[in-house]
C-alpha cells in the first residue's frame, strides 16, 4: 500500500503550483485554473485521509467539494467571458471597473 | 417692637419694590412709581428712627449677623456712619423718585426706569448696611450694574450705550483691585487662624478685621523690590476700588460721560449716592487706612489733585450736565482729601468727610434736579443756547442759586451762619491746613484752595450763562410741575440749613463710629502703627486760613459776574481754539484720547490682537502638524494598498507561512 505521506506530498506539490500560479499570473483563466489546482490538492488530501482511516465521510465530502468547484468554475468562466466581450481582454490588471 | 429689628427691611423693601414694579409697573399709572416711592418712604422712616435712637446713644449700634457658609456671614450693621448714610440715601432717593414721576412722564418706559432705580436704591442700602467686606463687595457690584443699566437707559442712543459700557469697564479696573484687596485680606486672616476657625467667628466681618489690624500690619511682602506692609497693600487696593467708583483721577473719565443717562439718574447715582460709595468704603475701613503707612497720604494727594484737576475742566464745558459732572468729581476729591487728612486729625476726618458727603448729596442732587428741570422745560442742555431762564422758571432759578451758594461754601467764618457747603468744605480745607502743618506737605492744601476758586468760577459761570442775560435762542419753556418743584424746594432748604443745624453734632456723632459695642478701635494707637502724628483740631489756625476759602469763593463769583453777568471783560480771545490752554482744557487734557485711542486701541486692542495672533499661530501650527502627519502617513501607507488581489494573496500566504514556521520553531524549542 502506498503510504499516505506520498499522497500528501503530491497534494502539497500541486497546491504549491497552484499557489505560485495564483500569485504570479495575470490572466483570469490561468488564475481560475490555479484555484482549481489548489482546490483539487485539498480534495486529494481528503480522499487520501478517508482511505487511510477507512471512513467514507471524507470521500463524500470530496464529491461535494468537486461539485462546488464545478459551479465556481462555471460562474468564473462566465464572468470572464462577459468581461472579454466588454473589454477585449481577460488580464486582471485591466479589469478594475468596480474600483474607485 | 423695637425699630432695630426692622433694620433689615431698609434694603429689602426697595428690592421688593423692584420686583413688583418690574412686573406690574406697566399696568399702573406713571409706570408704577408709587410702589418704589412707598417702599423707600418706609425705609426712610425706619432709617430716621434708628438714627435718632443712635443719636441718643451712639454706642448701641444695630448689629445682626447670620452664618452664610463656612467662615462667612451675612449681616447688617447700623452704626453712626451707616445711619447717616442710610438716612441720606433713602431721603435723596425718595425725593428724586418723586421728582422722576414728573420728569419721566413723557418717557416710553417709565416702569423700567422705576424698577431699576428701586433696585439701585436697594443695592446701595445693602452696601451701606453690610457688616462684612464681602457683602459690601457684592452690593458694590450690584450698584455698578444698576449704574450701567441706568446710564444706558436710553440704549437706542449709541452715545448712551457707549457711555454705559465705558462706565462699567472703567469702574471694573477699580473693582478688580478691590477684590484683590479682599482676597489678600482673607488670605492673611485665614493664616492667622491657622486654618481652623471657631464657630461663630466670621473673618471678613469688620470687627474681626479691625481686631487683627496690628497682625496684618506685621506681615510684609516684597513688591517690585519694595518692602510693603500688607495693611498698606490692602488699603491701597481698596482705595483703587474707591478711585474707580468715586471717579478719582485717573479713573474719573467715565463720570462725565455717564451724563448720557436721564438727569434724575445723574442726580441719584452720579451725584448723591453711588459715586460716594468709594468714600464710604474708605470711611468704613478707616481704622485700616490709619494703620497703614503712606496710604492716607496717597488718599489725600489723589483727592486734592482730583478736586483741582476736575475743577479746571469744569470751567470750559458748555454742557450744563457736564459742568455738574466735573463739579461732582471735584467734590468727591474734596471728600477723599477729607479722609486723607485723617493722617493729621484722626477719626475726625471720617466725620468731616461724611459731613461733606451728605451736604454734597443735598446740594449736588439739587443742582442736577435744577438742571433736569431746565432741560425738561427747554429741551437743551447746551448753555450757549440758554440764557435768561430765571424769568421763565423762577423757582428753579432760586433753588439753583441756593445750591450754587452751598456748593461754593458761602458763609461767615467764626459764626454759624452759612450754607451747608460752608461748614463741611471749610472743615476739609482747614484740616488740609492742619495736615500741611503736621506733615510738612502743603500741596493738598494749596490744591484745595485753588479748587475752591475754580468751583466758584464754574458754577457761577453756569448760573450767569443759563439763568441771566438775554435768551440766546428762542426756546420757549415753562416752570416745571409741582412734583418737580417741591423736591427742589425741600433740597434747597436742606442745602441752605442742614449744615448749620447739624455742624456741631455731626462730626462727633460720626467720629464715634469706631468706638461702640460692635467695633472698638483705638485710633491713636493705630495711627502710631501707621506712623502718623495726630494733632488736636483746636481751631488755632490763623485768621487768614479761616477766611481764605470764602475769599477765593467770592473772587470766583466776582470774576464770573464780570465775565458772564455784566460781560465787562471780554473773554473771546481766551476762549478760542487758538489758545493752547483752553484747547487743552476743552479737550479734557486729551485724557480721553489717550485712554481711548492709545491705551484702549493701541495697547490693549493691539496687544490682544498680537497675543491672539501668536496663540492663533501656535494652534494653527499644532493642528497643521497633526494633519500633515495624517496625510503623510496615509500617503506612504496607501502604497501598500495596490488594489490587486494577488498582492494581498501573496501577503496572506507569506504571513501564514511565517506563522507556520514560527509555530514549528516554537514547538521544537519547547
């Protein structure tokens, strides 16, 4: 059996990639993708611990989380589409219409 | 019921009259003048009865004290000094109120007038009755307020409003000094008791103060490099208050301007009563003054100088009331001189000064009421427009001449024939001679003689210009109603005979003020403390000294008659703007200009403006420093707020990472 520490290590790597992307990228789509990466890193942890503890609750929780991530992505992409139509860009530096 | 028990009613009745007249006066005929007249009449009767009782037994003074709070009390004290003042004030006030009924009949707000004069009378009586210095001070301020209200009675006239303000502010200088004196006195007495004052001891009551005079005299302070006894300090501060109130040089400037009020107010407040409060204060605290080195000398010099100084301005004024105003200042100077010569004659000084005060109240009130009668009938108080008024107003003219004779002190020395002023004024001048003999300083005596000449000159100038000769303008006019002429006649009778009737008794009676069952001071002992050598007033003065006042008074009369009566001597070349002396006098020694334009505008106004600007700048700088701090720190802090979410996220992640590391390290160490 693969030790749980490896799952956690993979999840940490994915999370860090997502975090790095979140901090450095300017494109809206990339940032959304990075957020998805970080979310799924967390899901990976949930499932890993669920399996490790023989408790299904964690996996059910992960399913909920995935469903929510899907919703989030749908809304996020919809907003970005609308913004792109309006401003011809999805660079977040230029999307500041709600700022004073 | 003994009449002494009613003494408290003397000020209370006019105070009640004030309230009643204030609220009900408008609904009554003549502005409700009947209320104050009745109240003051009752006060007068009570005062008179108490005075008569005191005359029989001067030692049994009326003294009632009640604890107010802590070591202070309220109370009344009627000793000979207070009794004669009370009788004089109630009497003068009564007659002037009756006169006012006629005088104010055409006014818009007679009820306000009568309410205010009733309040004034109440305060003045309270001042006289006070048995402690603090209560006296409270009433002192009250009469000041009433004076302000009544000078500004016609407040819609800008000149009246300004005059009221000027009177109030000028006397305030004196009042602050008076209050300072009370504070120093209180502190000294409080120290003497080591802070523990037994029940029933009221430290600001006159008997308590007088009992501690030697101890106060022993305290010294160094002021401006000079070693000053506290008794001198306190008495000079009190005298400062008296200078303000009684219009002595250099604070006399408000008194001539105070003539903007109704003439009856001038008669009541600025001739007969309030302005004499300063004299009364010095007389009341005379034991302190005589124990204070130099204080009485200051009083004598200021008084004598004021008498002369005001007289010089009196001879060039063209306004009826202003001549009388300067005359009042001059006569108040005489009263102060009368007290100052106490350095030579001791407690008798209080007698002669108060004697002159009472006589002056009668003849000066009469002069003002006569002037009021003329103004009421003719409508102008510029003497240059008057003349020949005697034909139209015989009663007024006759009473005016009697008053003038009383003012100049006409009488035959060595006999008891003479007007009131003769007995009191000559007594003061003779005492000034004794003062000169005793101290070797003759200036007060010379000033008083010169002032007597001027007195005669300005008052007969007024008489001849106003009542004789041909009318200079067509003024019409008629004799005043009976409500005005009857008080005039009564005052005239008193101005004529009061002095002669009471001269013998008055001095001894009032001088006994300081030896009775309330206070008992040894004036001779105190005079030693003050370093004064008292001499007996034995009447051994040379004949010339006795006749001198009469000679100069007659000289003044003759000069006035030649110049203004017969017009033999032509004064036109002297009375012109080209004559520097005339110009100086006419402009009142430029004192007004100096006080108003220089002291007020340049020194006080500019000074406050400068100080104000400095403080303002200080505040501005501080406020600006804080606002700059806020702006600058905001400016630098806002650099962090980029608005980019990613920056915030980076900060959050950095923070969390550091926290995790920190926790890890701490866990490791533990």
